[in-house]
C-alpha cells in the first residue's frame, strides 16, 4: 500500500470525513449521514463461499467498513458502508469490489444460519424445527433450515465507494460490462452487471467541491490540481483555517512540505505555505554558505540575524552530523 492509500485510509477513517464522502456520493452533498450514527466494523472478511461444500475459506481485507444506523421516516435503517482507497487506477476494480460485497452478503447469510442452528439445538420440538426466540416461537421449514435463511429474512445493503486519490482521471473500468466484450445482446441480458461507485477528484468539476460539508472538499480540490495549482488553491483560502487532519493528510499525500504545528486543532494553510517558502530560502542560503566554506557557527549566526529565526531552528536544518 502506497503513501496515498495509507494516508487516505487514516484520513477517511474519521467519521466526519467518512460521512461527508458518502453524503456526496449518495445524497449529492445533503447531510443525511451523521458522523455519530456510524460504527466501526471489522475490516477482515473471512467466509466460506455460500454453498461451498469443500469448506475452503476466503479471506479479504476491506480498507474501511462502517455500519450506518439511523432513523429514516420513523423507521430504523441499517446500511454497511465500505470505502476502498486507491492511489493508482485498479483495472479490475469492478471484480474486486464485487467480490468484497458478495463476501459481505455471504457472511450475513452464514451468520443467520449459525444463529438459527444454535437456537434449534435448544428448541422444544426438534421434529418441527421450532425455535424459541424469547417470547416468539419461530418455525423453520425444511428449505429454510437447509439454507439457513428464512423466506422473510432481509440482507443489510452494502454500499462500497472507490475513493481514487490519483492526480490523473480514472481511466479504468467502472462496471463489469466494461471489462467484457459481449457482442451478442441476447447473451448480455443474462450476465448481471456490477458497477463501482467512484469518488475521483481528478474527474470532478470545480462546482462539485462545494458539495462537501467538511474540509474533505478542499482536500479533493488540492488533489485534483496538485501538479500545477496546489499553492494557488491554498492561497485562495485567504488564511481560512483548515482542520488539522486535512492539513496533515495533504502534507503527506501530496508532499506539500507545509510548515505547521501538528498539535493545533486547525491550521492556517496560507501561513503554513509562507513558512515553507521561508524554509526553502533559508535552506538555500545555508547551502550557499556551506559551499563558501563557512563554519556551522558562522552559518547559524548569519541565518539567525538575516531571517529572524531561532538558533535551534537553524540547527535543525543543518545535517544531523554537524548539529551543535
């Protein structure tokens, strides 16, 4: 996993950012999903494929997986939301995500099977496959008992988003059909499709960034223009303070080299950029003085006086072996 993937995973794990990403994807930016309604799920998915008599397990790891539970129209709803982070285009993404989702559904059926069978062992009337569930007696038909899933049972829907953080537009497949060459339309009708839900800053319009309700939108904008206009975008914030997680993510993922106190809750990105410019000037001046044969003490004294910085700051910019 590269820097973009790793840093993106840490950043998107924040419930506020995660909720913002899915509100953009599903609700066009409307704040329907709330951070406090999200609960972390185990990203390790181990399952025996449904109907696999060999009992050979399949193990996969999701990047981020959360359960969203909230009241909608006076009813409690549950949705599993998954995010897969990509620093590079994955040309088999529809198959990869499709497998993740099917494993998730298979796990739900398997959990129902285990639950019913545990209760069956305690049933009063095993011949009728009756199950005591508190005050409610559940009777499984022979078909339901075989499948482990009752006729009226429902699966929890799974929505998986591909968050692509690359600088170039996504040029991979966005559906299973895109990966196939089906020329006979009669056959195509019998092949189920699967498409990916893509969040790609490089493919967004500038208006899309305004649909986010956290600084995630700002991060997406910088990612899109990271090659040519990142500093211009930062400058356009006009000293607006950005949350620390976003500043740290951008600094690592885009290698902005910004200078800021990582202990602060918010960061003035313009000020941080100005500090970077100053650091670059000081570093350049130090190299020139070194080439002129100046001693470390002389370099420190000159830089402190010219740039009004502390002695310790200049020492930190010198090579560790020459630090005093």
